[in-house]
C-alpha cells in the first residue's frame, strides 16, 4: 500500500506542477498568455499524470481487495516485482494515451486563441477548433471514456466484494480498520470520476463559470486532498500535527 501511495504522491506533485505554477505566475504578473508549445506541453503532461494517477488508483483497489479478501496469498500475489510491473504497464499505457490525445487535440486548426480556462484543457481547445470535434479526437474520447468507465466499474465491483467480506467479519474493530483503509480511496476515486465526467462529458459548446469550477474540482482538489486523506490515518503524523498545533498556539499566547 505504501509503495502505491508513494507513486500517487509523486503523480499528484506532477499534475499540480503542470498547471498551478503557470496559473499563479500569470495571476501575479497580471498576464493571460501562454505559448503554443507551452499549451501543448500542459495538455500532454497533465493527461499523462492524470491517466497514470487513475491507473494507480485502480491498482490500489486491486491491492486492497487482495489484502482484505485473500490476505494469506497477499505476499505471493502482490510481491515487489508484480507491483513494479503493474505500475510500469500503467506508465507505458498513459504515455501512449497522452501522446494520442495531445496529437488529436492539436491536429486541427484553431479559429481563436482565447482559452476560457486557467490552463490548456481539452474541452476548451475543442471549442476553439474551426472544424469542431475531429474524427480522431472523437475516437480517442470514446476510447478514453470506455477505459475510464471500465476501470470505475472494476473499482466499484472490487469494493462491493470487499465490503461483503468485511461485513462477514464478526470483529467490529476489524470492520472499522478495513473501512478506514478503503473509504478514503473510494472517496477520491468517486470525486475524480464524477467531476471528470461533468467536465468532459458535456457538449463542448458555449462557455460557463462551471467549466472553471469543474476543472478545479478534478484537477486540483483531488491531488491536494490525497496527502491529507491518507496521512491522517497515520498515528505518527497525527501526533506530529498535534504537537505542531500546540507549538503554534503556545507561540501566539506568548506574543
């Protein structure tokens, strides 16, 4: 679990770094421009980090299923080589997907260079395309929706089996421990999928402040919540946070 959490943390840092520093710099300098190459890079790297993040979340669901439903075989199934292979497959697949998606998005010419978003986002770029949604991009979107939905169904099916196994456990302490392990992961996945569907599943027509809201929800909030959600379960981190708060409160009382 900690191996996958480490990968998830690195991917969260990567996805946030793709858009947030540039958006903050534009806000501080009161600028609203980005180069064409910079826009391409934003699209490619965000899709790469986001798709690999989703792949790791899917793998983590499988990891939790083996740990809870088949604990005696956990070391044999989820050994180090198997974990590395699964992450490597997700990395290669995400790299290919990001290349195809970026190529499809920038294959057509654009009638405008004004993006109604705080970063270069695929739905906003489709709105600017002179020819609308290209056949290539439509095929890639259908493929990505199918894969994303398939992974989501796999995660939900996995958790149905996990919860069924947990509820059969007569120990309330064991049930509480299992639920505390699974619910944070399921919460992040659900929020990521729903916000992504609302942002990418709507027709690319018109402009609305909701586009920015949904973009913030699926691109910034989950990476920021992941460290908090997964670290508050760690007793050492809880103690460290408690001590830090006590120091802050003490310093305020002194001054």
